[in-house]
């Protein structure tokens, strides 16, 4: 989870740098950087949740109950 947050922040910073290189306004850079971070964090959370659901669904206990 911590690695996903760090990845999301890095994506936001890279989006800001790309916007700066393109000559975008500082407000636009900030908004796009934050939007890229939030989108990346949501996507990584969804993918992690989907993987946990997949593993949980396929799990079958191997002991008598």
C-alpha cells in the first residue's frame, strides 16, 4: 500500500514536470498533477482489491470443518 502511494505521488510529479515543459500555467500544472496522482492511486487500489478478491474466491480450506 505504501509503495502504491509513493508510485501515485511520482506519477503526479512527472505529470507536473511534463506540463511545465509544455509551458502550462502553474494552476493547470497543479490540477493535472493532483488529478494524475488521485487517478493512479485509485487505479492501483482497484487492481489490488481485484487481486485479493480473485485469491479469496479461489481459496478452499484444506482441513475438515
